[in-house]
C-alpha cells in the first residue's frame, strides 16, 4: 500500500496541504519539539482533524536538545544565547527527574494524537542504539508537569501519557 506525503521544517505550507489535499503523512521537522511548539497553533489540530499522520523530525533541533551548550546549532545555524539558555533550563528540569534531555526530547512529540512517529538523526551506530535506549527509558509523569510549571512547555501541549518506557 502506498502513501502520499510531504516534509518541511515550517508549518504554514504543510497546514495548507493538509487542509486542501488528501495527504496521508507529513514529516514536520523541528516545529514540534521541547524548544519549538509552534505546530500546536494550527498544524497539529488540522492534521488530527483530517486524520493525517505526522512524523516529528528534528526533535533535537539540530542537536541543541541532544547536547545543549554554547557553540552548537539550532535550526541549522549557530544557536542564539537565548536558545542555549532555554535548552539548559530544559536539561536542568529533566535532570531533577533523573531523565536525560534527549529522552524527553525524543518522546515529547509522541504525546500528541496526530503524531505517529518520531524521526531522529544519527551520525553513528552508537547514536542509534542510544536513541532506542532513550525511547524505552521510563519517564515520570511529574517531568511533564514540572516542565509546564516552569513555563518551558505549553499548557496546550499533550504529553506522553505513560510513565513507563516502550
């Protein structure tokens, strides 16, 4: 069975495609992440309403959520000081719950009912193994509550419901 889809790293055009065509799937890169939740404004509700599956790509925002530090990238260019500060705040909250930031970053999009999967980039087999391990890592429900309380996560963002991995 075949499927028709598009992939982009912005929300305006995919939202229009979802509204005006019969797409099966959209790969949305970097717009539904712990750093950028802009897809909540129109794209994700429209995809859910139309039954279009979404694959969330770029969930580490060019690497910033995999290893937040100065001199890294965000949106495929040098990360701003504000983006690095926000990523470091996300990491601190995750650490309080015993969770690596990359585990929370890779699982967060899966809380939205329109998101069917997450696509992560990797440069080595070790990074693939780590991505699988992070996916199966237990994440406490209190993590999402804490991220909301600190203002790092939109109140409108649905979060993964299971506290255990897998």
